[in-house]
C-alpha cells in the first residue's frame, strides 16, 4: 500500500474497499457494472492497484448501488483487517 503521504494512497484505499464490499455483497465486477450502467472494464480499473482517477460522483453512485454510507469507502481499518486475514 502507498504511504499515507502519497496522494495515490487514497485511490488504493478506496479501490481495496470497493473490491472488499463488492465481494461481501456477493457481486461480480460484471454485476456491479450492470447495476451502475458502467462497463466491467471501468469497475476492474477502479479496483486495480494500477488505479485510475475517479470522481466523487462515481463514489457516490457506488455507495448508493452497494447500499453503504460513502464513508465506508475510506475505512482504513477494514482494509487493514482484510490484508491481515489474507496473510
């Protein structure tokens, strides 16, 4: 994960949370893309470690489709827990 002083940190954090939440909801990237009317490639890019930038509007839409509070996308503790489980 990027250092917190690197602006890319927030993209990696949000990307990891999107992927974690999507999987917890039992959705594939294709299913999430369909619900959002986005391409599967766009969802894949958002979840990728080789991030692309995405808008606040996209995050708001993701939160609505995933039925979560948008602040969950920025939850550092959830990502830390997930990384520890994988080890």
